[in-house]
């Protein structure tokens, strides 16, 4: 305990304990989603860009002086408000989760579905389990760290509107801020008081921040618009790519079941209040397909994945580091470009590897089971130098290692 001017201050450990208690007991529900690094950073960026743009706009083009200035100010203010509204809505609405222990209406349909051991139920069509949300998500696209939530069936419209509003608002912001800087640096008398140096630095920083938002968020917006127009999520796009690759060189064609034209696809997501169409479990499909066309393909791909699996024994400990310096420059400079976990492994562990790169392997640790179910699934990436392939008991593994 530290005292200063008779005021008692909490120690570091006491502060951590108090904050943990406050977070777990007071920050419940959706507030927990916002009280996270990603959303807090995003909110800070929105606030900085908004405040600096309004400040510079009122100095360069005071709204009360001309009609054009009013239009410019109102347009930015609307886009900034829409950005904040859709950002909070994307967090609060959430992606929509499949009920725990979910079963299809017809018991015979379970043969076409995957089973989730964590949610103790079957995965509905277009549903996928998110390891960060720890739930099966309806029409999962991806887990976004900026909203600390998944993008899925319920919040896809809000998330896309948030991206569009942010890009539009930052475009106007760059124009206003750049004009303010040009006016300040011109030889003509400036129409507003000379600002302090730190304001100039803050404005230049905000310009760079807005440019970064346009480039990164604009690219994400492009992919989201493409996903909506084709009615194909990021995960489904990868499934379809593997489906085409699996049929390469044959006369068999895979038909994606959910795309019924760009206009129909767009209406499934974009409504006047950004609420989605449908329940997230049953989907309109094209005439030549059924509800389980994609799930059947997933099951076949999973069987192929098991056939390709290769066993490795760990000969060096893997520490689960994202910056594995000790394994050499090749491992350090060629990481897998994914947010999937890096796992810790001990010498002697056996790993079933299903994906591999030159310097990295992805697999699941082989471990004891209780009632034929693993205690906890441990899977992720680890450096290739940590493991050696087991080939003595499997002719398939030997062939695979020769062709690798």
C-alpha cells in the first residue's frame, strides 16, 4: 500500500485484482466486448479523426459562412456518426450463435452434418465453430479483432456499413485536413489564429491515420462487398477453392448452392435497418442443389484431409512463440500468414499434421481421451525443425515424405 498526501493508493497487485474483479462483475455482456484492446483502439481512432477534422473544418470553412461549408460539415458529421453507430451495432448485435446441442429437424440429416464436440451439437449449414468466441457461429465469415467479435449472419450488414462509413468519412477528413495544412503553410494571411506546434503535428498524424484507414479498411470493404455479391463467406470461398482443386482434371463440377444472382444476394444482407433475412439455419439455394450440398463437400474434404495426415514426433520443444528466434532465420522470416495459434509441445509428443509449409507444420497433438473424446484439443502451427516424421509404420507416410 502506498500513501501520498494522506491518500491511500493501491499497490500494483491490488490494482490488478480490483480491475479483474471490476471487469468480471461490472463489465458484463456486451460491455465486455467493448472493453478490449481492439475496440478501444478503434474507438480512439474514430475520436481522434472526428475531433481533428471538426476542429480544422470550423477554422477553414466555418459552417455559418457558406452553404457549401454547411454541406461539407454535415456530410462528414453524418458519416462519422454512421461509423460509430454501425461499429457499436456490429459488436452489440453479434454474429448470431447456433444454439447449444443443436440438432436438425430430421434425424436422418445428421449424416450430412459435422459434429462439434465443444458445443455438443451438430453444425448447421454455413455454421462454423470459432475458437475465440468458443461457439458455433451462423454464416461465419471471420473473427474481427477490431470489433472483438465474429462477423456472421446477424451483423454482416452493420459491419459492412461500418467499413463503408469509415472509408467515406476518412476521405472527407483527408481533404479537410490537407486543405487546413496548405492554408497554414501558404504565404497568404491565414483566416484563423496561428495554432500551436503540437496541433500541427496532431493534424499531420491524423492525415496519416486517415490514409491508413482508407488503404486497409478499403481493402477489407472490397472483399466484404465481393463476399456479399457472391453470397460466399471467407471460409466458404476456401471450401469452394478446395472443391474445385479436388475435381481438377475430371468432368465433375461443383456448384456453389447459395449464390442466386448479385441482386438477390445483396438483398439478403442489406436491408433498411441492416437486419439480415432468414434465421441463419435454413438458406435459399439454387434449383440443382439442396441444403446440404456444401456440408457434404465439407465431409468429403475432411476424409481427404485425414488421408493426407502425417505423424510427427517432437524432438525439440516448441514454445508457442510468434517470434521463434531460436529456430533459425528460415522459420523466423517465413511464418504462416494466419492468426491461427502457435502451440507448445514437449519432446516426445506425437502430432497429427494436416498442413505443412517449408518451415512450419500445422497439426493436432495426439493425447489421451475420455469416453473417446480428447480432454482438450491442442492444434496449431509449430516450427518444422522441432519434429521428425514417423514413417516406419506407414507406407503412405513414406510416399508422402518422398514427394514433399
